[in-house]
C-alpha cells in the first residue's frame, strides 16, 4: 500500500468499497519531526465501509518487532475464531446428520481455527463412558471423528462437557438425580427439545463425571475442555436444596444438622432459612472441590485450558451463578450474549479488563439452524468482538457446510484477523478510561416514569455508550474491583456513573487513585449510600467530591416538582458559566438538555462550571458540573443522571458533555481523537511499542433487539484521526491493514 507525504501532520487513507475488507501492505517511515506532548500524529480516511485497522510503531523498528507481552501457553484462547457443533440442535439433534470431514473443510474455507465439539446434549455422542449414548450413534465416536478431521488442518478441538444441570430424563439414573423433596421427587421439565431432569453432585454422578474427564484427556488429542457450566444448584427448584442421600448425610456430617423442608418455600422460619444458608455454603464448597479435582485430573495428563460457561460477564466476581474461585482458576469463559452491539462491547471489555480470555457468542440463539439470514449484522458483530479483545463464537455453524454462498460475511471477518494473527497475539486494549459496570440500586433509588427510567444499569451502560460514541478509549470495570489499587492504577480516568454504594475500602482506594494523579468523574448519587444500601448524610467521597448534598427549601421543591414530567425533566437545562474552560463550544455557548439531578452545593475549592437552570429563569437552581483538584489528580462531579438519559435518548449533547469532562480530568488528555459519526467504534490495543487502532462501522440509528438483522451498513466518510505520541517517542511506521490507496 503506497503512502505519499502530504502535510507534516497528515495521513490520507482510502478504504475499499462496501463488501470488501482485508488487511494490509508495507509500512511507511514518517518524514520530518515527530510530534510530542500536546501534538498529534494525524490521519484521514476518506471512506470506510466495514472495518479499518491501523498499526503504528511509536519507536523505530518494523511493525511486528515487539515481542508479545503477557502471552502464555494459552494465548490462542484470546484470538480464537470458534465454530460450535452443539448437542441440542442440528446436526446432532433430533438425529445425527454430522460429517466431520465436510465441517473441517468448511472451517478452513471460512478461516475458523477452533471447533467446540459436543460430547453430549440430551444424550452422549462418545462411547465408553457411564453415560447413555444417542440412540442413533451406533459404533460412531463423534469427538474422535472431529479430532481426526480437524487436527491435520490446524484446527484446535475443544470438547463440550455437560457439567451438572439436566439431560434427557430417561437417561438420568435415579441414584444420580436431584431430589426436590425428602420423599425423593425427581422433577421433570421440558427444555431444549426434551423432557429433562437434573443431576446432583453429591451422588454417583460425581464419579461418573470425573471418569468422563479422565477418558477425554487420555483418549483424545484435544486442546482444551469447555464446561457447561460450573453453576450452583443448576436446575434446582427454590430454595435450591437437594434431599438426595448424599446431600442429607454429607450435610449432617459437616454440621450436625438436618435439612428442613416446607412444601411452600415462603413458609420457612428464620431458623430454617439459616440452616438452608449453611447448606448452600456447604454445597458450594463441595462444587469448588469437584472443580479443583477436575483440574488436577486434566493437568496430570495435558497442559490444556479450562473454559466454562459463565453466561454473563457480570458474574465474574459474584456468588450467585458460580463461585469466584472457579472463575479465577479457569482460563477462559464463554459469554452467552446475543443482543446489542453495546452489550457485546461492554461485556467483552469487562472480561478483558479482569484479565480473562472471553468467547462471546457472536450470533443469536434462534430456532432456524438450517437457514442463514444474518449477514452484515453478524459480520460487524464479529469485527467488534475481535476488535475489543474477544474470541468470536458462532453457535449455528453446520448450515455453512452445504451453503457456501452464505459464508462470505464470516469468511471476510475471520479472514481479516487470520491473515494478521501476529498483530493480534499478545496485544491488549490500552487502558485509559474505566467505566464501572453496575446493576444494583439501593432501596428506593431507581425511578420508573411514563417515558424515562433511571436505574443503575441504565446509568452505567449509558455512560459506557457515550464514551464509545464519542470515540473515547473506554473499558468496562467491575464494581468489585474498585477495592483493588493495582487494578485502578492501570487507568488514567475512573468514571463512576451513579455508583451509589461504596465500601470504606473502595472509598480509600479511589481516594489514593486520585491523590496519585488519576482523574475521577462521578455523577448523580455516587457514594451517597453505604455498602449495604443505607443513604448517608454526605458523600463518602466527600474528601474528593467538590460538592455536598443539600435539602432544597419548600419553594425550590415546588419548582423541582413542577418541572418533573414523565419521569424526566421538563424545560430544565444545564448551562455553562462564562469563562469556564472545561466545556468546549458549542456546549459552552448554549443551553444543554438536563436530566434528573441531585441537589448539591459546592464545597470550598470546588469550581462551578455549569448550573441547572429553568428555561424561563436566569437564576441557577443548583450546580450541574463542579470540578476540583485533589493531590495530583482532578475530580469532576456532574449532578445529573447523564448515563441513563443518554442510553434512552442518544442525545449527542450529553455524550459531548461526558467527553469534555473525561478530557479535563485526564492527566494527559485523550490518547487519540477521532472526528467521525457516532457509531464508528474505536478500540486501541498495544504490545510493546506497537499500537493497533481498530475502527468498526456500526453507523445508523439502530434500536437493537435479539435476532435483529442488519441488511445495510452505510459507509463512513472523512474520518480524521489524531494520535498523541508518548513523550520522547517518534513515529516509526504507520500501516493501514485494510488494503487501499493512501497518502501519509
């Protein structure tokens, strides 16, 4: 790809027409003096259809000279392109129609490099275990067939293993079953096309499961094992107690107590619920030990990764789905998401920020496995998954075997990254702004109106969306990680979008982060509640926060009530003060849309940048934006629930306000700036002295829902990118991976 110099600060890059996308040609040495500190390297794309990826070396040397960082034996987990053959659907259910050789040929043509192969669904597909096989399996061994077809072609094979949960009721041995009552009831329910019953770990099922694991790692040339799932009380009815002999006797030995039972779960006494809580704790420890025994068995024979279905990234540190020890001691997890692009990017970055490899589903659970109807939407979701550090995982894949005409979108997306694995392996997203993920409101805090709602999930997802739309390098961070100084120290900006409940430890960690030079953005009721959800008299971040909560007088309360309509504000605005330098035009020059707000007053040292005003009055009601300095860092407090309103309205002024505030609190400004429409998603990854900027086109006003298709993605034109060079570094080379004429 030839590059020709234009201006001292410009690179002009043209990308291919719609339907084409690939990576690159030779780099180009920058001529002239490089820019440092407040100066940027600038690049311009005239037209972008689906994907553009830049590679830049910020120290002399070829683009790929930097060795991988943080790479491990399992680095491949982070750039896998995964096909699934699932045991609950075509081609394995309701009858076996599977041809491993044809599938492997298809995967090669589509640049897929990992097969997650079912060993079971409602029945098992491999012989020689204690589990009953599918009626039409005969003498076949589907895992052996998959290994034989895939491994010579360089495709890794990861067997799927049913881990607890339920299977076809007729093959659940009574002595393995979950018992819902003391008289031994085995519940049966319809699910995934069959009448199903659940296993209990404290039965003979445990030994049968461990025997299965032993056979997998000794008989098959596999590259990992996928577990579905290490979920607590999987398919147990409330109150999640099993009355099998193993549970009753084991719990009695451990505690000296008997398991209580009530036909109506709402009728348990307080003392009985305490016993049930003890049982839950005991059962949890039993499952953790089974997991560890499983891991010991695997690693005694093979150094391969353990992957499991965590369902959603929000469970990484939680205790409701699984145990955090299982998460920490696993190597990767699958994220069963198939909804919006925002959910995909937010959830993927949440896992990556926690140091975990993640395999997000990149198409939907749908009921049409024999037809292909996802095209551009699927392609862009694949691009986004890979751009933000995940390994895209396709659920319905066998359809492609007999329909080569449907392969192009996946071939294109997978091909881009297959041809450039050396520019993916070892790269990690560049930490900059961490937006805290949250879905928990204190009692009485969430609001539901006729039109507008305000709650923890809307505020945090909306804040992330605003940063993404304004092309801010953003990562989602678990609320539980706010207590880790090491994790916070990786970032330059911490964004707390209405994070109401904070523990004392989290408050102290945040205080140290800002004191040492970090930037803090806090909105609405952040830190106004303690860790148990009780409202405080003052912000727990009062030492940092440039404001204090106030109680409005009667006249002001009347005004607030009169201007609250349909759950939102009515004829209420944010207005910048003259002479301020935080908000840039046009925000600085006109009224901005307001959101529901927390009444506050500035503290000494706090500088009011903008106010809450009524449309017909010039006098301010309360401050809307107040900034201050703390130690080496900066703090900005926004009294409005910006994230929730942005999530519901997509008002650009709200995103621009957030972008200006993030820019102001950042100790070094933004790492890059992009002039482009909302919907062009950006993420920068780094390895050594190399930076890769991924740009994924998801333009258009999309109200996404599960299974929504995208038949057209409009191209983006005149994209201007400016990258801030680190102090003392020069620009060694720039490469546009998507082949196109360009000038530098």
